[in-house]
């Protein structure tokens, strides 16, 4: 399953807002430095979808706000 994620790093609260069936806004506390925000996004998505974080892979957008992830359910 492919999903689109718009990342908001350095937020006060961590949350996921579902925009469409395959589009989400993800707010995380981590700063967008050294890939730490991307790792945290994967952790938050794994909790949301109730899958192991190893089943979530970033396809596009490692250094951008808009990202695409593949989730193996």
C-alpha cells in the first residue's frame, strides 16, 4: 500500500491527520536533521497502522516535506 505523507517536523505534539484514504499529515517532535525525523515518522506510522516498522519503507522524499511510503500489510 502506498501512502503520501506531508511531514511537519519540530512540532509540539505528535499526531497523524488523515486527509484522504492514502494521504496523511504527520506531526513529529524530532527536528529535520540527519534523518532523525524520517525515522520517527516511520515509528509513528508503524503504531498507527499496527505493523512492524521494518514493513514501512520510504520510496521518495528523504529530504523533502512531501514523502511517499510503502507499507507491507
